[in-house]
C-alpha cells in the first residue's frame, strides 16, 4: 500500500468512529422518543382509534411538509436508501416527520429519513471541519454509520455500499477527481469503521438485532432448492406488484394540490387498512413480524395481513409520509414464510422465512446483497447461506431489469 494511501486511511479513523457513534445516537434517540409517544398514543387498538390516529398522522405530516423549513426533507418516494446530502437545516423537519411515522403506526421504517438526516449532518460537519476531504467520504460515513446502527452489524453497510456505488469520485461534494484508483477495501475502510461503531453503539444501548426466535434449519435436502425458490419467486412477484403500482399511486396522490389534504387522505386510507389488518399490520413491522411467529395466527389471517401490508406500504410511501420501505418488506417476507410453512409443513420454517424475505426485499430494493443479508439475519442460521445463494437466482431473474420502487422524477416543490 502506498504511504499516501496509508496516511489517508489512518486520518479517517477518528472521524469515522465519531460519525458512526453519532449516527447510532440519532437513531436511538428518535426511536426511543417514538416508542414513548407510541405508548401514549396507543393504549389500545379499537377501530376508531386506528382510523383517527393514522388520519391525524397524515394531517400532521402534511403540515410539516407545508410549513416546516425544508418541507420535512425530500420526498422519500423519489430516492433510494443512500441519496445525495440535503442541507443540514432540513434535518429537524425530517426527524419530526420520522417520529410521526414511527409512533403513529404508519407502515414505513426509519431507514430513509434517519439515513438522510445523518448523511446531511456528517456531510455538513465534515466539509466545515475538513474542507480538504472529498465530500463523498462524509456521505459514505454517514450512510454506513446509520446502516450499521439500523441492522446491528457493519456487514450490512459494506454490502449496501458496494452496490450503490457511493464510493464513486465526484458523486457528492467537490473533492478531487484525479486521485489514484483505490481498491474496494480501501474505499470501504472508513465506512466499515463507521458502521462498526454504529452497530456496537446500538447493541450497547438497546441490544436489538434482526434475528428472531426460529427453529434451526434441520439440514439440507435437494427439494429445499425447489421449495425455497418457489417461495422467493412468490415474494418477488408480490413485491413487483407494489413496485409497478407505486408510480401510479404516487401520481394519484400528488394530483391533490396541497400537502395537508394529500397526506391526510393517505392517512385515512391507512386507517381503513389498519382496521382490516388489525394491530399486527401497523408500524414498521419488525416487532409485528415476531408476533406473527409467536402467536400462531390462522393461515388465512396471515395472508390477509400480508396483502394489507402490501397495500399499506404502497399508500404510505406514495402519499408523502417520511419513512423507508425495507423493514415493511422484511415483515411481508416473514408473513409469506409463515404462511408457506403452514400450508406446506414439509418446508422448514427457517427456509420459508429466508426465502420470503429474500423475494420481497429483492423486489423492493433491487439489491441482491442486502436481500441475502436481511434474509439470513432474520433466522440467524449460517447453514442457510448456501441455500439462499441458490434460491435467490430465480427471483433475481424475475426482478432484474424491472423498475425500482422509486419515482424517477421528483414532483414540483410544495408551496
């Protein structure tokens, strides 16, 4: 390794650790505040409360978009998980809108707004304190620290960043573009430190991981490749339905000329869906996925909740609520896996869960590494990695070249 590269990497160690810890603290603070509000807002789940809370959540989010400086950030429907940094002064509105989403039962996760906020803060502070450092480094550190904190492991950040090309020179900031080409590991050195610091901080503060209590994989049988591929294909197919409906739903909501009635209408629809699907169909879905595994719902109920969540995700993401689509996709994958195992008990539950999550996350994100990681992390069984690497292939053939769950062109700025 050239000495200049070694010195450059060493100089990023402390900033990477600071950004990683800070990213986790922002995530922890927002989720803890949302949890406190959730307990106050939801003492029970009567039908009228579900309808009222979600409708008011839409009104409040619409007010934030309309009146709060920065319109509570860019519309998440127009961006992926890692996007160019927004101005730092927009961060308070983004976080307030995320708190509304998380506490009021909207079917979106925290990943998009929290990542956007942390990237904006890391970019602004980094460019202010170290103007000589390429701005893309701060984007990578903010994103990696947040992803590590969200998933409880730096591996997720490495996999995601290797796919989104965040390390490309000149994609953010005004840093030099004539530097010698670095290896992938050199590029991931500082982001991995940030992700590791973010993950460890989350584990220390909350102890939470993606892994759920699932019976271990009983061992490989050739038929597992067939059954796993079929479940993954079904998940990917259902996910693609949401992907293709998404731009039309987004356009329909944005025909409403004002953000308050627009997001209120979305909240009203979500309230109706919540009445149909019940408590388990609300919120980002990670806790509720555990409930599906523990409470032994009837298969028909699980399938109903799955369909309700699919529609709720499409509505919530398209009408203006601030939130991410990965955690609801994981929930739907778990629901599909539970239903598949109930319908065909010969399919091991762990395999069905891995395949279901694999299919849904793959269709929603178009990211193979993230899909594999999320699927295996849910069951926490490394023996399923070889099986998942094979069962992902038919699902990938189905989704590759298809649209992403992103609206290609941003809508005009709200008044």
